[in-house]
C-alpha cells in the first residue's frame, strides 16, 4: 500500500485514538513538541498534536492569529484561538517588537487588525521610528492605477531602490492583468507568483489569435492556433489548410470549401473572421466581444474550469476598452517583459533584477522595501463574495493585514473608482471597508490627476478622506 501525506495524518490519528498502548508509547517517546506556523494547521493536525502530548502536555506552538489566511486549504483560525482551551494552564508570550517595518506602517497594521472580531490583542512596535506615511491613492480607473504604479516604480529605481526590492501585491491573480501590460510597455521586468502571467494563459492566447488573424491574414502562427481549435482539425489538416490559405486571394473561401466532420466548424470560423475583417468599426473592444461570442462554446468544451477563464476574458475586454486602435492593442499584448534593466534607467549591474507581482497568499513570510497593494476597493478587497459570511470577511481582514506588513519602508495602497464589476453587478468606488476606522493622520491620501497626455501626472491631497 502507498500512503500520501494526508493518509499518514489520518492513520496516525486513528492509531492514537484507538490504540491506548501505542498512544502512551509514542507520547512518552516524544516528550517535547514544538509546532511552528500553528495558525495554518487544520483540525486533524491539531488533534494529532493533542494526542501526541497525552502523557506530558509539553507543547509549545508559535504562530500569529492575525496571519491565518489559508482557510481555503483547510486551515482553521480556531486552532490557535482555542489552544489555551485544549491545554489548560497555557502561558502566552507576545512577540510585539517588529524588525521589518517602520512605525508608520505598523501603526496602520495595528489599526486594521484592531477591528478584528476575535484576536489576541497585540500592539506592534519597532525601533525604526521614522518613515513616510503609507499612501492611499485614488485612481480614475484601472488604467490610471497601472500607469501610476509603473511610473512610481521607475522613480523609485532612479532613487536607488532595486527592482527586486519592489513588490505589487493583489488579492486575486487576475487583478494584475492590466498592470502586466503596462509594465511590459514601460520595459520593467517582473516575475509573477501565485498565477500565470495574463498573456501566457491558453484562453487569452486563443482569443487574441483570432484578433491577429483579422488584423493580418498572413499571420501563419495565429492561423495555426485558430484552426486547431475547430473540432475535427488536427495538426496535419491545419498545415494543409494553412498552405491553401496563404496562396488564396479569398482565404475565408478556403475554409468554406471544406466538408466532413470539420466542415461546419470551419464555416462558422470563416463567417466570424470575415464579418470582422469587412467591418467599418475596428475598435478593439468590439472585435474582442464578437470573437468572444464565437469562442465561448469552444472554451466550455475544452476547459472544465471555464467560468474562471471567462472572467479572464471579461478582463481582456475591459483592457481592450482602453484602446482606440487594433494595432496598438495587439502591439502591447505582444510585449513580453524584457530581460534587461528598466527603460531610461542606467543600471548595467542590475540586469538580473525583477520586480515581483504576487498574490498575497504567495507573499506571506516575504518582505520588500516598497510594496504596492492594488485594487484596495470595496468589492474586490474584501471580495464581494465575503460580505455575507462573517468568518470569510474576517479572513479577508487578516489577508489585508498580511499585505500591509510585507512593506519595510514604502507602502502604497491604490484603488480605482467608478469600476463596474460584472460578476457582482456593483459599481466599485469606495476604498476597502478595512480602512473605515483608520485615522486620516495615519495615511497620506492622494488623488491622481492626469495633466494633458497619458504620461503626465499630478497628485492632489484628498481633503475628504
């Protein structure tokens, strides 16, 4: 028989519960038990620890209840809160001195977690008294948020902050899609943790291949990808069709002339592409929308997790709305983050630097000189899905606390306004409710103002926050 890690836990628990002699022998053998990151344990693990300590109760756990953020993996916040109940006479030591962040950042973190419904009360402090206030930045929309972050990162780098000391954190992987495009446009290299880069996902590549074929009927790479999506078309047939398409004056007629199993699918493809090629309106958002209608049945047939992927394509449509021409849209989405240093910044010894884009879950335990937390808008952070369940909302609060405490010196929290969320039907404009009780003295509140062109920025202090 083979056992995976979960099996080992389950069977160990059964042994400890059902075999008293084995329990006493094992407990006597391991007389002192230390558990790290106890806030991330599940109920089964807690039960195993309790049984292992049957003969001695010599258990020490280390953890931070404020950083319990893995409920989706089975971890339970209650383990660390109920530890004194499981082990009467527990002594609690609070480690409140922080060696990472400046006091202004810790003041904000303390204020955020103070509102938690259940917690061990702590007041983080540090000897790093001085530092800039955390900034809360309002942007006119997602594009404005992305442009501000890219520009600010360039400024920080000119001031001597290495790219690998900068991180952009977000609640969900798709929140960074627009920013990824802007960073590529600015020549800022990055790595992404906790999800694939937007332009590397298969479904985004599929839809964009259709757009590219319309823009350039001689794009053989895109044609090949598009043809393979049609039922009944394999690699050999795709190559044969491609050879005929390149030579034909009317490439769509080649598709209509095919019979057999793939005939109807190729006719539908031809009609879709031809209608877009002959359309007077070549706005990117309309092309993406039209191809999305054609591609959706294919998406549902190919991927079991298509609801998640349709959300990505909705976001692609939102990105397309920010472009007036199809060529600019495709050019920006074709950009790969470069390997070299940032644009207009001399840094011959920094070629290997990458700034980090990461989900907050993937950033736990890490730290950077400068941290941007994006989409700090109610409905995205916390997610609208958490509004109806108090325990989920509390976990979102702890997630926000983790994000804020990744920053050593610079912390920027950005939120776009007047954003329509298709999933919830909400118009998102309000900063996260987790900031409702934060005193204005703890934040530098800014509103972005575009001055002239896309790249000209001004910032005003928001007197109403």
